[in-house]
């Protein structure tokens, strides 16, 4: 085993595992296990890159306060990096996100502010507006993953190249969700630069505006969904929607059921957004008429959802089973 000098060196270089017990049609489907990052989600990559880019630009230095708006995983990644480097961190998180994420962020020394989940961008109580306001009041640095180029660049420099390298360039499609759009933009730009024929496929929760926007170029009013971390009520600045070739809408019920299935059949305990991604990836695979190699992500660990999707009582109360 490799010996690391620091936990931050362990970010990235996550393994791929083939889905071997579910029907993938004529295709091979691989999960990239982002839950094996030290902060247990794909967001460790961008947390490190966004902080180091701001340091290099002279915008922040250890001792400063950082503020971020997040579904939770960016907060956890940032808490990991902030603790290692000596920053104070304030995390602003909508109240629909799991308690486990809040406890985890707090345990790592960051402060957490919860905001309403039932308001959209532009409302003063929307989590991103609250984060921006707190940063101004505290004289702190607002990281803003939704407009920060270091976010997609982290995926362009690491996630994309790792997939290409590990499959020897034999990649036909990549399925991802959009929260900030960092994964789509970074991985999409890298893979299409290697081979313009690689298909980029969006997995979008029912209620999100993105699938409709991809298909029509028009915005609709956002609904609500239970899956955490993906789906949007606006198009983030860094989200390059032109990279998308196809989009699938997935209901909460299907996403949660696929995630539970992946744990039982494949032994991978992932979070709710991964359920959406894998559900869309399975549908894409089953629709193909020839063999394709398809990659999607296990974005974060299911341990963050033990009180929700992995709890049968919660599943019954919410009529998912
Ligand atoms: N899955 C989870 C669990 C997340 O927290 C996020 C980010 N909020 C994503 C997927 C989406 O990734 P991106 O921000 O790169 O679009």
C-alpha cells in the first residue's frame, strides 16, 4: 500500500467497479467510487482545488474565514481541507439535507447555518444568498462553487483523466447529475477533448429544471425533490449545458430504490444522488443496441443517509416502499 504524508494526498484516484449483478443490456457499466475519497464524496476534489487556487491568487491565507453554500458534501470536503490548512469555515446548508451531514461537518470543526429549502434563487433566504451575505458581514471569503472555475477545473484535471486512463480510452458514455455543474463541465470537456464521440448523459431528479432546459432551451418553474446534491432551479454559471447529448428524468422513488438495490446486489453503499445517476445509467445501457462502456459515479457514501433512504420506517412514512 502507498504511504501518504497527509490526508489531502489521498483525494482522487478512486477505483472503478463494474456493475455485475444488474441488467445492463449489451453494455458494461462502471461505477467510479467517489465515496472512497477521504471525505467520502466527489466534493473533496473541488474543495482542495478551490482553496489552493484562492491561496495562489493571494485571496486567502490560513487563519481567514471561508463561507460556502452547499448540499453538504462540498461542506465536508472544505471542512477536511480547512482543518488541515488552518481556516475557519461557515457552511450554509438547506434544511432538507440530512442531519448526518450537519453532524459530520460540525464534528470537523465548521459552523453550520441551516436555511429554507422551499425558496428558489433570488429569494433573500435562499442558501446561496445567505452565504454571500454572511461572507460580506464577516469579511470572509465566499467560495461559491456555482461560479468558481476551480470547481470544473478539478474534474478536468483529475476525474476525467482518471476515467480515461483506467479504461484505456475505451469510454463511450458518462452519466452525471448537476448540482453546481462542476462534474459535467470538467469531465465533459476532458472526455470530449479526448474523443468528441463520448456521449454526456444527464441524470436529473423530477422537479429540476435541467432536463427541460436541455430539451427546449427554456426555463420552467422548479418543483421539489428528496434526492440531495443534484437537480437545480437555475443554470449555474460554470455549468456548460452544451456538453449534454441526452438527459433522463428520474423520480425520487426510483432513485432511492436503485441505490438500495446497488447496496444489496453490488455491495456499494452510496447516497441518494448516486441512485439517480445509476437509474439513468441503467436505462441508457438497456436502450443501446451495441456494446458500450458507460461510466457513472457513486458520488458519496450512504452512511450520510442512514436515517433516511436506508431506514425502512422513513421509506414507508414517505411512501417509497
Ligand atoms: N452528488 C452529490 C451527493 C452532491 O453533493 C453533488 C454536489 N452538490 C453532486 C452530486 C453534483 O455535482 P456537481 O456539483 O459537480 O454538479
